[in-house]
C-alpha cells in the first residue's frame, strides 16, 4: 500500500493572499471598516466616505491626505493597511 503525502503549500503564497485580503479598500470600505484603521474614529471615517461621495474614488493612497483630519502622521500609521484596488 502506497501512502499519499499531501503537497506542501507555500506559506509565502498564503501570507501574500492573507495580506492582500486584509487591506482595507478606502474606495469601498464601510464606515465600520474604516474605523478599524489605527487613529480613524467615526468622525474621520465619515469624512472619508463624504470625500468619496463628493470627489469619486481615491486615485492613490496618498490622496486620503486631502481628507480633513488625516495628516502625514496618521497617513504613515495607515498607509500599509489600505489599498485603492
């Protein structure tokens, strides 16, 4: 009888997928999802949504700096946790 050994999955591939799916899309995120970002409370989350409604989707992550209440320090805290795709 021959034993079957399952193929090893690449942990790196799994990490990439997990990382990608854990990013918050600032063009699609709900208020609650935005509030999960460090330093983003209900007021700032609503400002992000209001900005999207007024100006359309963000074209770059850096564009979120145009939202009142998000400065360079807050952007540095969230830039690796957000995406626009």
